[in-house]
C-alpha cells in the first residue's frame, strides 16, 4: 500500500490529467482518501467554486502554497 500525501480537508490545486487540454484548475478540497491505482494513491475531491466532486490521482494534485511569514 502506498501512503497518501494529502489529508482529508486539505486544500490542493488540481492539475489536468495527461491528455487533457485544460490548464491547471481551481483550488479543491480533499474529501476522502481512496485506494491506489497502481502506485498512485487516489482521492475524492470537491471543487470549492461549484461543489462538483470527482476522483483524481495524487499525481494530479499539488499542495496550496502559502506565502512565507515575514
């Protein structure tokens, strides 16, 4: 079993899957950790803007970067 990188409730940026032509997407929230597809853990995510939910691979997600504290 491969460990999940993102926690439930964490905000992440959704990137398009290989072959998709759309740009990096909106900020989404992880709603559930799912079993891996091969070596890539999967997640159920919810788009913050419109509430749509879908299943994505970990390789499609990136942690939201916060500005460094001064």
